[in-house]
C-alpha cells in the first residue's frame, strides 16, 4: 500500500520533488485543497494536481518533464498549410469556461474525466484572478478546439487541450507558442510525453533541470507576462 505525505493547512508547503514516487511516476503527495494560493505555489514548484472523482486530491511532479521552448515550436508542412489557409480564427481568454468544459468531455471511449467539478471551479477562479488562460479556435463561429493552462512569470503550464476537427488543437498550441515567444515567455510545461506533443517539438528534460528553469523564469514573483486582450499573431 502506498504511503503518501498528506498536505497540511499551509498552502505553500509541499514535499521535496525528489520524494516523488517512481511508480506511478511523479506521485508526490495527497490532500490539501485547490485554493488559488496552493495552486500557484504548486505550479511554481513544478507540481500539479491530477486525480479522479473518487480519490483525494493527488499532487504530481513526473520525471522526466515534457516541455516546449516557445521559440522552437515545430510546425509540420501540413500544419503550415492549414495555417496559411486561414480556415480558423483564434482568440485568447474569450471563452475559458467553454474550453475547460470541452476538455472535460470524455474521449476515446473513456467513461469519465479527471477534470472534476472541483477542478473546473478552481481553474475558473484562477482565470478570474488572471492566472489561468485559454486559447480558443473557431471554425465558422463554432468552437472546435482550444487549450487552457496557468501562466506564471515567463512559464506557461499547459493543462489540457481538445479538438473537434482535424488540426484544431495543433492550431491552438502553435498559436499559443508563437505568441508566448513574442511576449518573452521562455518555457511551456506539457507535463508528460505524448506523440501529439512530440510532433509539435516537445522534449523531455530531467525533473531537476525543469525545477531549475522554473527558478530562473518565475523567480520571486508570480506576475504573468501574459498580455491580456492583445491581438494574437497567427503563425504561418
């Protein structure tokens, strides 16, 4: 039986990252809450929540960590062709609740979702506070793709994305990276590897190196470099 540290009332205190389990990879602690203060402290330390409806809140810091450098986003020939066609319109922070609800929809035959009602409300509150953000992709005025995550300092922590038509989530991610690079962001955290992310230029780095990057790019402030209401640049 796994024995995990149980978080206390102090929202800034988490176990050291090297205490995370190897199996399941990165499981670090349980308990606590999803208050804005605890969530911001967790992300700043390289930790994120992920759990299912019938579980306590579980906190993770996997090793290695999957990341993208915004300036190194990879656009395949087919994706560039899609972007040049300008079939989609892309916005930021226009429909955060709709995006998180779309990300929470069951997919690939799965019966449920890890985006519980509690998680949904927590991230909507972070969005209200200007910490969580969304990218929306529209086709003929219908929301067909998007993503959401948390921005601290010069780091964007991606949480989830969805796509209802081919390439919509890739357009969202490419547009995100293109604009983050323009705004001076240094890193996109993608948490864990997937072939979808790898096709966009994601790399895996050791957890220790990831934590060092957070120290450099977040620093003592959690003030975000995200530019609210700035027209988005669309990559070509």
